[in-house]
C-alpha cells in the first residue's frame, strides 16, 4: 500500500470516484435541507448556499474521510516507500 505523504499519488480516476462517493450523499442531504427551508429562495441563492456549505465540507472533511476509508483501494498496486537510509 502506498503512503499519501510519500509523494505517490493514486490514479486520477480513483480519486474522482472516491470524491464522488463522499460528495453525492452530502449533496443530497444539503439539497433536501435547503428544499425544506421555510422560505423558497431563487435558484441562484440555492446554488450559492449549497456550494458555500459543500466546498469546505469536501475539502476538510469528505476528502480526508474518503481517502482514509478507501486507502487500500486507492494505493493498491502503487510502489511502496522503501524506507532506505540516506
């Protein structure tokens, strides 16, 4: 298994799937919460609120969580850090 701090990066397609797996449920929850709000804001305001909530969640919570949950799959087959001496 690779190490995220070793400079080895998983394939982009795996990273996209991992982010999508975390983003989709969060987007559903936020969208339903905004839909059930006592007022019905216009579309541009709904999109603004959704992105203001989801971008920080994706950056600080969802992506690190998905990286740790899917670490074995993300880094499978990547070169391992050898740990050799300098």
